[in-house]
C-alpha cells in the first residue's frame, strides 16, 4: 500500500510498482473479513452454533463501525481473543488504525501516472489477503491505465510468499552436506 500511495504522489513518478500480496481493501474491512472467515470455519467444525456465528459476525460489524466513528468498540458478544484484538486497535494504536483504514487502495490507484507498470500478486493460499480482495484494485488499475503485467495469481502461495509444500534442493556450490532450502 505504501508503494501505491507514494507512486501517485512522488516526483519523479515511478515507472513501475510491485504490489506483492498487498492490502487491497480498507484495513478494518480486511480484519472483519479475516475474523468472519475464522468464525465461519469454527462453525463448520462444530465449535460454534450458526446462531452464535451470526451474533459474533454482527458484533464484529458493530465494532468496525464504532472504530471508524472513533467510539469505543463494544466487545460484549465477542470471544475473548477477538475482543482483545479489537481492543488493541484503540488507544495507542488508534492513530495507525484510523490512518490505514482511511485509505481505500482502489481509489489511490487513480493517482498513478497512466502507463505505470504494475505487478500485483495474490496467492491462492493467502488467508490474510485473499485473491478476491484484490478484484477492485485490479479493476481500478485498469481504469487508471496502468501497464502490465497486472495481477498475477500465485498458486499455492501464502501471504509470506511461501509455497504450500516447501521443497529442498542441493546447493550448486555446497561446501557442506546439508541441503539448501529452495
């Protein structure tokens, strides 16, 4: 997101940007998406009832609204871990959360110089920034007339750019008998 923000404002303007597994939607929307996905998975595994899932999802949505309105988030209906996380977005971290959440990356893309080459990656195993969250940013880059390569989907890659099944290989110039990580 930093590259995207600076790419539309610095002089001289960059020729290209690499947006690797970027935050492509507002911060609190992304956090809510992640939390709701975890709650849905817990429900699928039988750890929560569908009614409890609906209650928690509604509490997450209400907490996001409160945070955006700079009011304390009511965490009464939230599991302790989620309440603690949302509580951490207040007080000392409030300024960061507010400033990050104020940025909608697809709108920011409009500030890029037409023809700016952009590589946008998304990994199919990225639970933090699922590929679907990059759709609006991809469309915005196209409308901004950004150049390619555009969005590149990385199969079986997670948020840290790790492959789902790490492989090992032998170093070409090894001095030791230990394998190198690929």
